[in-house]
């Protein structure tokens, strides 16, 4: 499986070496609808162009924007584009991404998009951070919906605290230092959920029981292994989200 580490150029300078491919989070569609770039070295070659969307209006210069993105991919020999778009509020974005995916495919490059913007000519990122059901069944359902070859794993690190009972099913994101402090308590026993491919434990606070669901390096490796068994070819991890796990994650064996 190809595993990309999504990282800014400044953060990448802190890594002496990294065997993972990089998705360079250095590009954005700015407020005017044009491409901006932040401190990416001209010598950068390979990986993906990481593109965020800061424009809150329809793209009036879509043709020029497409040309500039494609030119950057050629100049840096990028494998394609990771569109790190966070909302689906603007109806022209799927059309734009589909046009970009079509152009990139003609150049043997790929476009990766979030599930909220599933452009037909793009690969769709599916988050593995689920709190219920079966991860395998969820991924298989996504393959059936989008096509098996179009799925990529978004290895979003799961760290959630759920009060019990939790009728709404919504947990609270848990900071890493809080999780680590709880794990040091002697009365905490940690278990593994095969269905979720995640670790969990319970604890009590102020008379209330809490259920904590979280990922570590081993669970992320389990999710990668599941993806490989399902024929998924690409996965993404985010830096600094997995900064503390990188030493172990970097020992992930490559699939033959």
C-alpha cells in the first residue's frame, strides 16, 4: 500500500528522513480564487500537491486555477493532488474537482477528495475513525458505492470520550495528554475491538461512566492491513496528528 504523510513544508524540515511519501500541504485556493503557495522548496520533487480551499465564493477563474495546478504538478513531478477541502457548501466545487481529476488522469496522475465532495473522476478518502458498526463492512460499502479502485484510507487518528449512556452517539474529542494521563491510572484496563480496529477502555469521573475509544500505532497498522486485504492501494496519515506514533509507523512493512 502507498502511504502518504500529509505535512506542511515547515514540519517536513523537522523530519531528518521519512520513507513515507509526502502530501505537501503548501497550496491553497486563496480568497480571490487563485492558487497560493507557502514556502515550498523549488527542489521538492514527488509526492502529492496538498490543496486547501480558502475561497468562500464560486470560482470565477476556474480555468486559470486548473492550469496553474497542473503546471505545479509538472514542475515538481507530483503524483497528483490531495484536495483537503473541508466543506461542501459551494455547489461548483464538485464540478471543479471533476474537471481537475479528468485532466490529471490524462497525465497519469491522481486526485484524492474528501467523501463530502465525491467527484466522479477522483479517488475518495474514507475515514477509518468510526465509533460503531464494522470498519470492514463500512469500507466494503464505500467500495460498492464509489468503485473498489477509487477508495483511499483516511487514517484519521481516533481519540474520543463518550459519556455512558450516550443516546446521541456523539463523543468528545480527547486531547492526547488527557488520554495518556488516563492510561497511567492503575484501574484502567485497555481492550481491543476487532470490529472497529481500535482500542478502548472505561473510567469513572464524578459518578459518571465514560467510554474512551482511541487509535495507537498498532491499531493504525491493523487498519492498513485491513485495507490491503480489501485491495485498497492508498492511505493517508496527518502530521502532527501522528507525530508521536511515527517511529513505530515508519516500520510499516511494504506490501509485495
